[in-house]
């Protein structure tokens, strides 16, 4: 690669003297290069980056020659009469004229060789610098992506402390925290095989799935099943992901967990007494196909004074300066010595002290969660401005009633509209009660008292299904109108079946009765609630204000 | 699968999760979910985290369950209720019959 080849061009800077002409004349006979390019010495610059091997041919030593050179691969040719001491001031190579042809040729060949080496070195340096800049730029981008991916991470949750210490620039450990819509808290700690960028890449799909599923209040078992499915498809065979996922109930009293290949999470009280070691019952994520994957979760009862410490093996396998492992026993001792969340910094200090100046050999993560009531508000019914007022009417004949799940279908239409969506469970309930009353009692002729008998409940719904299949005439008409300004939705339901009389409130007393509960809910939730025409038309409204339990936690 | 049953490995906890719509349409599935309880007298958790819709027939089914198994279990908890579902259970005073978490 570094073999010199005859250069295409040699540049010669000269002063136009008789000496220079003589030397150049001789050089032209030597066929040192395809072309000798002649230039005036006054154009020569010591700090110029040279494109070709360069000779300087001068009758006398010039002051510029004393300056430092950008490229030292240039050969100065001077007549022999000059003071040899002056040559020492020139930073490059030199020879004195005249010289035998073989020696001259050799000198110039060496110059060419040095020039080519330096040239190659320079271009390699440039290419390395370019690559380094490129990698740096890409790291920046990737870091940015990670930051965005984890921007929702709820590590500010007041009852958790976390330590994440990556061994390389990117972390193969992941510690994610997210609130659930019921006020529960999800915490996940995951450890991908290896450390650095490759394992960190797996963190992206995993964290996105985690946050999306926490938002939907998905259970721990279903979450890990989904994670495993994704990672099994995504990761190469030799890579997998140990994972500990827990959900703490809103009241802080129940902790549900799944441990696949992680060291035992430690549950201890505020005195430091270890109460549980939540050991791995499963293999890591990404190892087994879905058919063989075991999503069985466990749960324990917890109380406000309990703490749970989750950590990756990087913590217990941390090396001290004397190359001893920290080990599980010592970690337990540290936790027992510092059982309070406010001691977290001192605990970390202890761990740092153990490690001393020994570098981290693996990513190391530790999270300690206090099992107190989470204090997280359930998902809020936010008021969304700019909803459109609307009304619609649907008239259903016997065929429609047989074939369509009417209440679900209507909620399918209105249940995801702005403002209505946070009330869809209640709207469903109200419409279902009114609709089922009309259908079951007035069109199908069913009597709720059937439900009072043993097995009556099931029998009632069997009869309902049978009579609905046989229904050949009958009509139910539903009208819905919504006024965003008054936050009120109004339903009018009418039918052409038999008359019906709502039971009075007094007749519905008693907690364990088998029917009439729907009517009671209607009376509580609907405003107004009016029957006309012997019960063949019912009108009811509902105010879309935040539900009671929401109001109490947010107000 | 709108009813998912899960008995813990030590037999002490039975979780029944209802997905989507909780009404008479799943009456058989729901009964099957608590038909075998094991011999550990488990605590039963009815997990409503993913219950989007329910009506009074669901309340009837919960009461039927209570009638059928309350002597054979340690307790029946209704867990992970949304604000709307909690409100509905409150109005029906289910807090007196079940542990609502």
C-alpha cells in the first residue's frame, strides 16, 4: 500500500537564477515524474499544504526558509558553496549541488516516498476525523431519541428513588415508571444482555409498549406477554432481556409482580427487616415463543411502611477495588442500615465507597419504592372545548333488534366523541337500563320477578334470548341530542310494546334483591327522568360533569 | 376472551378479569370462572381494570357470585375500578358487600 510509484507531477519552485536553470535542466533528463511543474519561488509559502512532492532550487538561502513548514516533505537544493550552518535553519530535507545522478535519483525517490506516506496518513486522519464526527452526530441523534422515548418516564414520582449507572455511553438497563388510569403505579426494571448501544436499542420498543399499556391499565400478566412477543421477534438469538415488572395498587396494599431472570427484589419494612424476596420464577423476556411463555404473576400484601428494592445484577456483581463482588448479603445489609427513602443518597454513597475507583463492568440500576397509597388521581375527565352539538334518531324494527347489539352500537357512535368519552361507561349503563326495560318487559313480555327464583337469573336471560329470536314485530326509537354548552346529553326512547309502570323507590329497598337495581341507578344518575304514555316513552338527561370520585381527588 | 381467570400458584388468590363489556352476555363464562376454587379458601379479586361497559345485570352477576361462594372464600375484592365504575358501585352500595379497592 505504501509502495512508492512514480509521481505524476513534481513541483519545482526556483528563483530563476543560472544555478536553478542548470539544475532544472539536469533534472528534466532524469525522468523523475511525468511532468515537472516549474513555479516562481516568490509564490512559495511555508504554510501551504502541498499537492505534489516539491523541490526548491535556489542560488542563495532566503529568509522565508527559516519559517516552520506545514509539510516537511520538500527538498531544498542549493549550491555547495553556501554556508552549511544556514542549511540547519531549514526545517525540511536538503542537498547540495552538484551530486552524482544515482544519489540524486535516490534522494528524490525518498522524497516522493515520504510525501506519499504523509499524504496517505493525512487522508486517513481526515477520514478518521470524519467518521468520529459522524459517530458523535449519530450518538447525539440516538441520545435524543432515547430522551424522547423516556420523556414520559415518571421518575419524579415522590415515593420512588432510582439510580441508573450505565457502564458505557448507552444503558442496557431500563427503569420505567408510569401511573395507571386507576391510580395504580407500574414500575419496570429490565436488563438487556450486554451493555452499550446494541442492548439499549431494545429499550425503545419495550418502553413504548410499556407506556402505551400502562395508559390502558393493562394487567402485569398481559404486559409481559406482549413484551415477550415483541422481544422474541426482535432480538437476535443470543440476546434477551431480564425483567421485573410490578404494579402497586392505588391504596398501596397490593403489589403484583412478574420476575423473569432478575435477582430477587427485596421487600423490607421501615426497620429494615426483610419480609419477602421476590425471586425469579420465569426465564427472561425474548427467550420463549408465546406458546411456551408463562405469564403467571404473583402478588403480596404490602403496607405503607414497606419498601421494595429492585435492582439489576450489576449491583450485586459490582466489583470492589480488591476485586470482590458486593453480593446479595451485603446489599441486604446496606438496605437494612438505610431503610428510609430519605437515606437513599447515603445508601448510594456506601455503594460508591465499596466500588472505590474500580470502573463499572456492567450497567447498574437500583430503584426503591415505598408502598404507600400512590396518591395518583384516576384519569381525569377533562373538559374538551369545541365539541359540536348534535342529535340523531335511530328507529329499530324487529329485525334490527334481533341482529344488532343496539346499546353498544349507539355507544360506538357517540362514546368516543370529545367530552362524552369520559362518561361512556355511565352513558352505556343508563341507556342499557332504559333500553333493556323497553325490550325485555314491553316487547318480550318478561317479568323481572323470574330472577327471584333459584337459578332464575340464568333462566331469565335464556328466555330473553329465546323470545328475542322469535320477535317478529315491535319498534324501538332512540333519539339522542347533545348540547356542549350546557354539558347535557338527552335521550328519548319510545316503543310500541305493552304499557309499563316503574316500581316506586320504596318497593326497591334491600341490598341483595335480584332486580330493580337498574332503576335505582337511573334515578340517581339521570336528570331529568320522565315516563310518558304509559311508560311507552321515557326521556332522560345526563350532566357531563366530572364523576364524584374524580372530583374528590382533583378538587 | 372477555373473562380471564387466574389462580395463583399457591392457590391463595383467584383473579377474575373482565374485559370490555360486563353484562349477561358473559354470564356462563363468568360462572365458570369461579366454579372451581381449589381447597385453599382463596381471596377472590374481580379485576375491572379493562371493563369498559357494565349494566345492572353485571351487578346481579356479582351478587350471584357472592351468594354462591362467600362461604368458601376468604373475601371478594373488586379491584382497579375506574372513577365511573366506582361511582356506579357506590350508588348500589356494593361497598357494604364487597371490598372495593
